[in-house]
C-alpha cells in the first residue's frame, strides 16, 4: 500500500471512480483511508456492475501531517478493472492576520507584510 503525504490542511470529498469490467460475484468496497484507517468516504460497487460511482455525501478532513490512500476490497472471486479514481481537495484558507496599530507607528523601522 502506498500512502500519499499531505502538506496542507483541508477536506477531501467526492470519492469517485469508474469500473470498466467486473466479474466479481459480490460487492466491492472502495474506501478513502487516512493514516492507515478507514475514512468517511466509501463507494460500493455491486456484483458484476460497471460504470461511474461517487460518494457525494461524506468528507474527510486532513491536516498537513496526515497520509492518505484509497483502498478497494472484495471477499469474493473474480476480477475488476478500474478506469480511474479521483477525489476533490479543498484546502483550508490561510489564517487572517491583523496588525497591532501601535506596532505600525513611525517609531518602528521594521515593516511586516503578510
């Protein structure tokens, strides 16, 4: 399993993918994972079903020290071929900075920009 390190706080949503061929006779579960544990997003693909699938309800918050991956599991026999998988990432905005007006008076020679 390969985990992707995250460098920015934010939220993943809309776990989606396409199944091109599917001979499994049971359900396949595709899950978002964070730091080696199941996340909130999950897509279920029925036995023998193909097409596009998406979780439009659940989201997963990540912080800049987390690692993520996507895992598919099935407990039956057969094969499945995925055309693609993707997620939407929305970074959290940077915190706003307010300046102390006394700091910005002419007594100081240092200028701080954000």
